[in-house]
C-alpha cells in the first residue's frame, strides 16, 4: 500500500502506479514502484546530439536521467534532499519511525555495501510488458553521488559472498545478488526482488536493478538505445522538484483497467501520457500531475470523474471526527484540477501541519 506517508516521498517512485494498482490492473510488485507507460520511441544518437538535446532541455548530458536505457516511464529523485531534509520533516512528530527508517538504510548498506546517504541524484527507468490482462515491469535505477562506485560495488560483493554471481558485459562488471525475498530498496521502499544486479558505470555512478535492465543501461552508456529526450523533458518540467516523472501510457495496459464501472474504466483508459512532480516548500509539499488524453472530450470526462471522486470522499470525510476528519477536509479543499484541451492538471498542496496530523493519525504504524 502506498499511503501518502510520503514514506519517503520515495514512494513517489510509486506515485501513479498506486492509482492503477488500486483499480485491479494486476501490476506486479517486483519494482520499486511506478506508473503504467509505454515508450513510443527510443533515441539512437551520437554524443554531440545528446549534448545539443541536453542544452535544449536544461538537463546536463551526464545527469543520471541521460544514462537510462529506453524506458516507458522515468523518475528523477533528489535523493540527498529526500533523506536529509524531507524525511526529518515527514517524521518530525515520530522520532521512533524516523529511527526505524534510518535503521533500514543502515541495514541496506550493511547487506549490499551501498549507502543511500552518499547518493545525490537517482534516476529510475521502467519498461512495461503486457501479455493479455497482465502487465509486468522491468526497472533500473542509476545513482550518482559523492562515492567511489567501484568501491561500493566491491563492498556489496564482500557483504554477500555466497549469494552473487559476476559477469563481464560491455567493458563493465555486473554483480548479481540472488535474493528472492522482500527487500527495502535503498532502505526506503518495500519490493520483492528475485535478482538484484549492480554495476559501476563510472567512478561515481552505479546502475542497480534487474539484470536485463542493468545490461541495457551499460549499452546506453555506449550510445545504444537511450531513453527518449521527450520523457526526460517531461520529468524535469518542474525545476528543483524532489521528484519528477514522465510516462507514455500504453494502449495494451489501458485495456486492462477495470474499476467495476465501464464508463469510468474507459475514462481512465483514455489517458495516453502523464507527467508531474513532488516539490518541497516552506509550508509543506506540492504535488502536481498532468494527464493527457486522446481528445478534449475525454479530458472533460476525466475532470467529471475527479469531481465525482471528490464528492464521494467528501461524504466519507463528513462522517469522520477529530483530526482525521479535518485532515480529509483540508486535502479535499486543497485538491484542484483544471482542464485545457486534452490535458487535465491536478494539484494538491499538503501543509506541514497536515503531514504531522497524518503521521499522528497513523499511530506510528511502520508497515
């Protein structure tokens, strides 16, 4: 479950996927988290072309986003701010929970030799595979920071000497850990992992994820099948965001959406592209998502669906008392949307006081 505990806003990696999981899309849980999407094109460009694209979009050519392989959805995460600034704010009224999260990060470091606190930025690339009514995902993360990538990988190898294999690929070494268990990825997000692969891309950059995706990332560093510039631009439209994302939503996956109401299912299935961000402000956090449908009429229907959902939530909130009721009302009042052409923009401002109330209401729950 992805509660807006922002349980690290790192569950922000799961921001959109959570919506579709809750409507029986049958998306598997073997990823960090994510949304549904399909790449419409992949770029094969020379280094000079990449530099021109980077200059045009404002994203540096060596940004982790630029190192991702062809992806259907991408996320960019300011992991340093997430751990050092956001977590203490989210758990300001729950020091025990903050201590537990920090312990999970330490445990991940001990087990795999990777210290998430040394990361600065992390980019996540996801590919979606749909067969019939089942959609599965393949994921990789590229992390850059103030660390020696080779030393980190070596430490991970020493931390689990009986549970890894070593492979040479594309001039790099890939270490694959056979885990087949529930893991808190980077100590932050619960995922079930079968095989976790790690490879140093350069002196301060690593790729970590499923073996096939790590190999694809190594190929991308050689200029083969890199992530499309369109997705990079979508994910970086909000400057200085904690998390940004962009995705192209596949028709195949859309056909699987079933929320028990044919009209609502068709409306959700009409979304072809989405992007957004989570930002930190002095007052709290801002969330923004833009959904693009095929037609303006579909966008209007999506807006009507949001109105209907707000009414239902309002009925529920009216029956709640105390802090929980006030929190629900505050969220409803802050949730706004606007429609322009075939786009629907949804915004939500969450005040720091509401975050404190949420964490108190959760009663220190740690799952």
